[in-house]
């Protein structure tokens, strides 16, 4: 009888440490998709399920926007203190250690669905996020690398010029192990950059891209004898596909005319 009870407890424990948390994700271009956290024991993988290809996306209303993406899209891997982020950029990829996170808690609370949530402000990689989490549901994982909150993340709102949003959709004890293993094998096979190395490479990519675009614009204006003024606010189109902004990037972009 004791052996049966022990086996039962081991089965329950193993089941409880496998989870899938699904979010509705709306990016800064107001495109909606599914994102999810897959948890197995001390490891977790967060992925955005985005099937768009890099290029220009034309909208029904006549507007358009650019997207940087590939079949792997954005991946966040966590195991204990190891936190890795992968992003596609200019037909390449950058894989780097997660940035340090600053969290400010507020007494403000609100009910979202069945969850009574507390408000927090997270700053990471030069971007601020309003986060609502449920401290009564202790889960040490979060979307978008926003780790460290003492509870389940129910809603995330990007602030300033990063108006993305995550809304909790479902939690289950099911885990597609083959999918988890696929992402785990992929991310752990890669060389991981330090934050400083990531900043050097990302800053270089973005600055050189703006220089090329501005050179083409200047040639066009000269050829057609026209003058087109570019607002500094338009710089966001050059870095909006990044998750973490390299230090000083915005200031350096403003100097490129």
C-alpha cells in the first residue's frame, strides 16, 4: 500500500510541474496572435506563434508596416538563473542573455476575469511595461522575459512607443513535449551573447540601416527636386522589432539626418 501511495504522489508531482500558459498577444502594429509559455520542471520556454514573413505588410485601410520575422520568431528560454532571448533581425538572428529587470509595485488592484491582480511597473532594456499579476497564483514564469514577479502574469501593457499587449487566455497541465524539445534543442545549440555584445551588434545593425535608408531618401529627393521632412518620432520604425533597446540607440538615431 505504501508503494502505491508513493507512486501516486510521484505521478501527481510530475504532472504538476508540466504546464502550458497561453496568452493573446497584440504587437505594436496591432497584429494579434497566440503566444505561450511551456513549462517542464525547472525549464520554461516562451514563444510567439507568428507566421508572418519579413517584409512589408499591407493593411486593408491602405496603411502598411514592416516586420522582421522568420519561422522561429521570438523565443525566451529560462532555466534557474539562465535567461536567454532570441530575435530575428535583418535576415539574421541575435541570441543574448536577458537584461536586468527593475520592478516597482503598487497597491492598486483590479479583477481580470477570475483573477484578483496587483499592479507592477517593470523596466527592462529601456522599455517600460505595466503588468497585472495575481499573487495568489505563484508561477515563476512570465511572457516577454518579464521574470521576477511573485505571481501569475495576467496582463501586460507596453508603454510609450511600445504599445504591445499580452492577455492571459488559458492555463493547462498539458505540455506538447515534442514542441518543447524542438525549441529547447534549437536555443541551446546557439552561442549566447552577453548584454554588452548584443548592444554593440544591435546598435550597429539599426544605425547602418537608417543610414542606408536616409541615403536612398536623399538621392530620391535630389533626383525629383522635392523636400521630404522626416520626424524624429519616425525612428521607432528602425528599432520597433527589438525587445530590448541598446543604451544610447535613440539618441544616436536622432543624429542621423
